[in-house]
C-alpha cells in the first residue's frame, strides 16, 4: 500500500462516535412525541448536517425550523465530542506512522468539522491532520463526491493520488466511482459489509490490520 495523501471519514472511521449519533436523533424525536420507525440514522447517513435538519423537519413535521433542529442536535452531540468520544482502536498509531512517512492527511466528514475538532484534539489525532472539511463546506452530502474533491484540492493532490478511508458502503461507492483509491474499515453499524468490500481497494476489520498491508 503506497500513497501520499489520505482523506479520512470521521464518525465510525477515526472516532468511535456512531453509538452517540445512534441515540441522538431517536431521543430528540421522543421529546416531540415521535417514535421513529426503521433506522433513521441509516436514512440520514448520506446527508450533510443542514440537510438532516430539513429532512427531519419534513419527515416528522417537527414544530421547529430546520435551522433550530440542527442547532439543538449540534449542542447535544457537541458535548459528547468534547467530553466522551474517543478514537477507534489503532487509529492514533496508524496516523502517527503515516505522519512519519510524510503522508498528508485530512478529514472529510458529513457531520460538522467544528463539532468533531475537540474529540480529534483530545484523542491526539488533530496534530496529524492538515485540515478538516465537511459536507456543508462542499455543498453536498456524501452521495456526491464534492467533499472528497474539495479535500483533494486543498491537499494539492490529484484524485487518483488520494486514498479515501471510510466505514460506510455508500460513501465508499461515491469515492470509488469518482476515481479515488479506497480503504474500507469495518464498523458494526454498517449493515452491508459485502458492499463495503466491493467498493474498497483494501478492506480491514480494524486499523491494526493496516500495518500489515
């Protein structure tokens, strides 16, 4: 495995934050007397945070504006990023090893880069990263390659020189079809591991395996 540029997803890839997100929206909806059916988080997975606010407003007819919904959810998950959320096992060691090799790295997240920054810093990852971008900055969710293209542009790299590291099948599909190299990392919340494997140039159960590739 040889590359000079790496673009990392944040939630479920670098950070063990999915359990917090999984609880966030159902609990929020319950406050308005709404019992969400199905997997709401999976339905929102490809959306940027502002898009999630619009989707929740329209889907559940909440008595809040989309902007208010985003603000209220951000305040709650922001506390988790600041105090609770930790890196996934093996992440810090692999990022430090890439940094020693001179690999330039960044985050491209569907959630908020600003919200995630405290957790990345507290977990010792931020110093390995050149910058953070999110889907709001790119103007589209991860069903579009815009956020990865923005990251590559800011890295000063061509698309085929970059590896995108993701845990979700739809994001890997987006990146792969746009011409990026891809690494798929197992995350228990992703129901379609066969699709993760399909759209990954390399697939691992955990970051420890990346040392052997």
